[in-house]
């Protein structure tokens, strides 16, 4: 449970909090291990499916991580990675595999966590292997963000010499680092912020405290680099969308060819 007066800077100076979250991280690692055993077949089929998605992306071609991320988002949103060709959003999967949250998308239901984790799985598979990470955050204003719990997550995507936060769940918005904790959207017409919440990485066992400190240093460094312009990003985003739309017949063929594999994933989750 997060203290009511939570402040991200609190645990940076509090050894007791650090120990508590790292202990929680060890618990979650054990839970993930148990899931791997319980859902061994479903996870195996899912990993096979992710490789098929990577093959499709390679065949279609992309020039950057940002273009590929937008292509993946298109596939998810338009139901090409869901067994029945339809994806319901803002739906919590009561029988999810936390170690493979992308399986919920295959079942046809999703929230922001499923988007983030499927993109992560695709980017980190051997066939693509793009540098990426998950960023747990509070979606709101910096004025209150440091004293709020995490309520959102996005993907970190490398582009050129910089790293950006890519929000596939919310219209492929792109955020740049303003400091170690604060990110702002790259769009002169909007005012949207994300506040990095590293405590959750320790809580989930993804990173220990020293790793959090190194990550904060790297984010501070990234904030000094000139970001991509909104016009340049819009061109990448629109190009990816138009490319996918022009290959609709190929995407339909992909869905048809992999429907049997997707059914195996769903069947092996539901029977547990």
C-alpha cells in the first residue's frame, strides 16, 4: 500500500521504503515463475504468435522504432491481433497472465497495460530486438503528480539519439523528457504530462533501487537533448498509418493465417 502522502522523492531518502519495495519485487518474481508453469502452453503459443507478428512487420518494412511502434498500434487497434478481429478497450481481463499481458489482446479485450506489454513483447523478440522499456507513470499535471500513485504506463522508444515515451493506447501520443520525472507531449496544441513512477518497477521486481537511480540519471540526460519536432513525428505517424491501410488485404490474410494459433492461445488460458 502506498502512503497517502506519497512523494516520489520519499523513498530516495528512506531505506525502509526501499527494502519494502524490493521485498515486494521478489514476491512478484515468484508469482511470474508460477504463471510460467501454469500457463506454459498458452505462453508458448503466444510467443510463437509474437514472432509471426514480427515477421509481418519485417515484410511490410519500417525505417525507425517510432514507425514500427505506430504500425503495431494500428494492428492492435484494428483487431488484427485479436482472435475474432475485434478489440474491446477499457476492459479489465479477470483471467489475465501478468507475465504475458498481451494475451488479453489476443482474447479481444484490453486496457492500457495490455497495449504496453504487447508492444514490449514484439520489440524485444529476437526477430526485431529494438531497445525499449516500460515506463510506469501518473497521467496528469506536474503540480500534483509527485504525490499521486501510478495510474498509467507507456513504452520507451529509441529514435535517433533520443528516447521518447510512446502512448499506443491514447492515439499514439509522443512524450519527451523535461526532467528525470516529468515528460510532456510533443504537440504545441496540447498540454499533457506524464510523471514517472519508478517505485512500481521495484514493486514488480523489474528493477532494484540502484537501477532506478541509474535510470533517473539517464532521463535527466535525455532531457538536455533536442527533441523531435511535432511535424516530423506527425509525418512518421501518418506514413505508418497510410502504409498499413494500403496493405489491408495482407493484414486480413495474416489474421486468417494465424487465427488457429490465436485460438490455441485463448483455449489454453480459458481451460485453466
